[in-house]
C-alpha cells in the first residue's frame, strides 16, 4: 500500500505543477505553450508512477523535483520551491518502498 505521505507528496506535486504551469501558460505563446503542456503530461506520468511505487518513477521524480525546486527559487517562487523540496524529502525518506 502507498504510504499516506507519498500520496500527499503526489498531490502536492500535481498542484505545484498545475499552478506553475497555469502561470506559464497564461504568459506563453506557441512553442512554449506546447512545451509546458508536454511537461505537465510528463509530471502526470511521474506522479502515477510514484503513487504506484515504481523505482523508475522514484528516480525520475527525485531528479525532476530537485531541478524544479532550484528553478522555482531562481525565478522567485519560494513557496513552490519549498513545496517541491518537501516532495523530494518525502521521496527520499520512503526510497525503500519503491520496487
């Protein structure tokens, strides 16, 4: 069974991606909008994999979230950076539960 903290981490991940993605989409046009939608689709796949406790999703999500937290700090989104960093911590703490 998926631990409740991992489920919560998946929800936080999806909410963070949705809010940042919406902000980018409202300012984006053309190719950038397609890239943002593509990133959201990748995040959905990763969230599903993490929730299903797949090792590949754990590795990919840990890397993607580390980069995302740094990028959020770089563009001035401290709340998104903190939420994403919390997801990284939860994933790391539960690393032994991923198959």
